[in-house]
């Protein structure tokens, strides 16, 4: 949770995200170094604009302690009011 919070604060401070949501306590099973591993992780969702995705992903990669943090994204649609808010908060 501390790592997720630090990444969220860095993204918000840099205006690369307008909002961060954290879901603690997720159990993850995954392939890593020829084995199936199981660990508890925190899912961090950062709300941003498409133009900032590369910079945001770079910030997460720099800040995250894992050798290979899995950074994924998808485009979502929103209401015009929420889109305006997101643009204002991220300098768009």
C-alpha cells in the first residue's frame, strides 16, 4: 500500500493523473522465473489523458520497486463534465 500511495502521489504531483484509486489485498498468481508465484498486491488505477500515458507509465516504472511492474492501460469514455475535470487537473 505504501508503494501504491507513493506512486499515486508522484503521479498527482506531476499532474500526470487526476485521480488514483487503490484496491489493497488482491491475491495474484503469476508466472515468474519458471515458477508459478502467489503474492498479495495492490491494484492502482490512475486516471489520465491519452497524451500522458507514456509519461505516466515511465513514472510508474521508475518509482515501482519490482523488476518488472506490469503496467497496462485501456481507453475509457466519460461524461463531458468528467472529461473537462480530467483535462483541467492534468494541464490539458
